[in-house]
C-alpha cells in the first residue's frame, strides 16, 4: 500500500513538472504589439514622413519574441470620421493608440473609448488641451512647442535681414512681408504667425505687412494664393513667411512659374524641414526652414508605446508636466542644411 | 356542443401558432450580430477605401458586425494564420481574406474554411499546377477582378495611346509582391498583350514590402514606357514624376486609390486601370450574410469589373459615379 502511494506521488510530480514546463513555454512564445496610428490626414507630407519614421522605429524593435503590427489609418481631416476610425481600430484589437488629432480641442470621445478598453493613447503633432490630457494617467503627448517654431523662424529671418541689406530692396528701412498661414483658427497657425512677427520685431526689424492668405498647409493652394499676391504687389514683397514648408514651396513654385529672377524674389522661410524644403534651402530658393524633429518624435513615440505595452518603468523619459515630451525645433539655413539632408 | 369544442380547438391551435411565431421572432431578435473579420494587407492604405466603403455599406444593410483587422504587410501564411486565430478568439463567424503571398497559404485557408466560412478577395491563392502552370482550384469562393485581364487591358492602352506602334521602344514592368496571383497574372496579361508589338522589355521587376519603387527604378535604364501593376508602386512613381523636371517616361498603371486618379488628372500617369473595389466589398459581405441566413446557401465566386481612366474621362458622369465609391 505504501509502495502504491509512492508511485502515485511520483506520477503526480512528473505531471506537475510537465505542466509547469508547458506554462513556461507559453510565456516564452512571441508577443504581438498592435499599434493603431490614426493621422489627422494622409495628405500632409510631414505627417506621412513622421509615420514612415515611426514604422521604421517599430520595425527595428521587432525580434523573434516580439512582433509589432502598426496600422496607419486616415482621419480624413474630420474629427467625427477620426473617432469612428479609432472605434474600428479598438474593435479589431489594439494595444496602444497613437493619434494625431484633427481637432485638438475634441479628444474626449477618443479618450473615453480608449479608457473603456484600457488602451494607452499617445497624441502627437497636435497638442490636446491640458485638461484633456490630465483626464487619465494613460494619456501622453509627444511633439514640439508651436511657439518655438515661430520664434526660430523669426530669428532666421532677422539674422538674414540684418546680415543682408539687399533684402530691403526699396531701401525704405522696412521689410514688406506677406504671410502664408495654415488653417484659419488652427492653434499652430495662430501661434506660429504671432511668434514669428513678435520675434522679428523684438530683433528690431521694421515690418510692414502687405497681406496674408490661408492656404490650409497645402503647396498647391499656396501656389495659387501666392500668385494672387504677386499679381497684386509684384516685387514689393521682400519677405514671405510661411507657416510650413509645403506652403513655402508653393510660393517658390509661384515665382518659378512667373519667371521671377533671383534678384526680384523675396526671402522665403518655412517650417518642418521636409526633404523638398531642405533641397530648396540648398539651392537657395528658400532661405531657411525650422526643422521639426520627426525622427526624434517617432523614436520617443515608439519607445513609449513599447514601454507602456511591456509595463516597463517610464523613469528614463524627460516628461514635462508628467505627460508631455517636447523635442526642440532646430534652425536650418544654407550653412547647415547638409547636416539635415543626411538625416 | 360539439361545434363549440371544435371552434375552441381551432382557436387554441391558432393561438399556439401565433405564440410559436412570436417566440421565434423574439429569439431571432435576441440573436447577437454575426461578426465578419476582414484580413487584408496594410488595411489602412488608401487603396482599400472603396472596398471598405462597400464592406461597411453592406454590413449596415445586412446587420452584421464588421471587423477590419489592424494589419501592416502580411508577408506569409504564418502571419495570416496568426491574424485568423486572433479573430477566432475575438468571436469571428466568418472571414473575408486577401490571400497572403506564397504557395503554403492555400492549405491554411482551406483549413480555416472548415471551421468558419471564408471568402477570398482581391487576389486568388498563389498555387500553380505543375503540369500546365495554371492556377490550382482552391475550392474557396473568390470575389475579385480578373487580374490577367487588367494586365492585358493595360497593355492594350499602351498600344492604343501610341497609335499601335511601339516597335523598338523600351518598356519597364514594375509588378507587386512576387508569388502573389495578382502580380503574376497582371504581368502575364501585360506581356501577352504586348508580345507582338516588337517592343523591348528593359526591366521586369517585383516590389518588396516597404520598398520605395521610385528609388528602385532609378537603378535601371530610362525607358519609353513604364507599366506599373500595383497601387503603392504607382503612387510612389507618380509622386516621383511630380518632382522630375526632365522629359519623363510615360507611365501606365493599375491602381486603386484616388491618389492614382489625381496623377492621371495631373498628366503624370497616362492611363489607369482601376478595379471596382466597392462591388468586391459589398458582394463579399452580402454573400456571407446569405450564408448566415441559410446554412445551405452556396457562395458563388464572382469576377468584379474594372474601368480604364484616362485624363479626358475623369470628369465624365459615369467615371465620377465610379470614383465616388472611393470617398
């Protein structure tokens, strides 16, 4: 009887060992991180370039134990549409959401959906208002400070004007300028426009505003609007300040099509550091741009997404106000453009 | 007395029938919505817009729950199998699947079909008979365009737009992912259409996942005509044409996005063959909904239509109606 009991114990121990082996094997099988990236639009070259960087970062992080699926969806510049897309992504299964909001003041539905399913959200590019970000401890923002982009653009323009008296072609001591603005009422449009003008004035540049046009961040629209401005003001325009590179490139296209010579063209400045704009800076058709560090932002988003998924400590992040990661803008002009083209 | 008893019985039977009828309806209403999981490569890409619109429209009409899986590139059967498993755990009742590249996909999809119904869309499973190189009959219902015919049609467009005289001209071919039915059949259709034209194929390449086709073709000699047989590659090459100030190669393509249409409008792509993605999406959901209603319903394979879009046709009413499905 005693011998019989011993056999039973041996069989049980072997079974337990086998079962524990099974459990271990299961925990070691590869995991899948499903990242849903929802852009405000897929028509913005900067946003597309940022999404490409993000994809490259996630691909680098893949290993035999970790598969990362990054799905990119289009918000079609419509907040209601973007909310539906987020709902679909959550419904299909998602571990981390990365959202570039259509309307920075309307993230509530997205936050509610994510919170219900306990899915962290990393907002990027368009910063939600603080009260929204602070609603839940799984909400973060990765981006840059819009005000800084305008200030740096102003510094670039001021440096050029002070070093090159030829910019003031009519020698009246004032710089006649036009502004190509993004969307009417958009936070970045307002902040970039205000801060570039303030910076120029702080630097002692006398300004005379000829006009402004909204071109919705788009090259083709900017080309049309700039053509109208050139028709109206001709070579009176000495400076074109553009809220982004796409519109600055649209301005260049307008001057190209009207066959303006180099001497008659104004100084043109953009923001973002798009590849085409960097080429234009090198060729001298744009005098400077403000580099929005998409590589740095993408790296931070990818790292944060992975750490949140794996429940790792977030101590290594340089958060501002607990939830914000800001990466600085950088000045780009003819003197350093090659460094950025290599990136 | 006897008459009263008979009347009573008839009334009772009628009431019983009504009770059964209403109870059945009550339980039918309580039945949870059937769930259809859709597994397509890079599901957020613009090329699927009209297809997804068709899916959603049909799902609303048929009252089924649609799950468009979050995917990026699906490169092989194993990745597709994992997605299917995940959606089985998620309670999927049926699948609409774009077959992944490779010959080992067929068996996996047939196995899935034994558990839950599967409809194949966009491209057939890539498996050839060894004796005559024809496609293996998968036995699965397929709703997709005739990829061979689309490639053939593109070849005819190249001839038509160049007065049927391309003798001695050079042609470059850019196909989609190797070992997919759509890439192989479109390419074969194009080659067959141009076989007697006397042109020379300078390069004949396949794209790979994540590759920029516009950069790749720079490694080859400039050609007179380029046939781009896949949406992403056509978008990339069309975009590159925007930035190219030199006299450019004439580009002809097969593509399914509005971006491709814009490139035709801008004169950067000379002719576009575009399949009816909306119909493909709509029909696949409707067929599965019929199967949910009647388990003996047999899903029949269907070949969806395609359309040739040239610059002069874009603003014609019928083209605009067709393009509305993409928005």
